[in-house]
């Protein structure tokens, strides 16, 4: 969780209560092997995916069937930032290395985001 808290603190110091809330909300962490898809284009995700450790990428499938990487995601990044706008993925997200990511339901993320 420290990577996420560190990234948020680049915008300003977080109060201790907010740090504790983040650690509580993001406590259910799962591990995903390297070279696996977390989300695919067309998916309708119900979870927000954050990077705690490891690397992943956003990608699109091009005409030849190859992947075109559009962004690298590092610890502290949110994989599907536009989830509340799109409701359906317009790109895929795949792991490049072993990834640790908390399981965060969309409703909880939306509630947390609005309160802060």
C-alpha cells in the first residue's frame, strides 16, 4: 500500500486517518502471474485494479492481432482509471511481471473517491 500512499502524497500530505482508511480499504491483495490479462477490451469490470508491486500495461489489439502497448503501469498506478466513465473497457490491461493488486469493488472506490 505504501506505493499508492506515496503517489497520492506527491499531491499533498495525507492525514493519518486517510492513510489508515486507505490501508483498510486496500487490504485484500491478490497476486497475478506475469504475462496474464487482468482486463480485456469489452470487459465490464466491477473491480478497480491498483498496482501495489510489479508492472503491467494498457494495450490495444491492432489489425494484425499484435498488442500495441499504450501505457506502462507501475506501483501506485490505477489500471482502469476510466471505469466510472466507460463502464466497458476500450483497452486491455496485462501483467508484465508478477503483480500484486488489491481487490477493490467499484462501489467502494466511488464512495472513497467522492469522500476525498
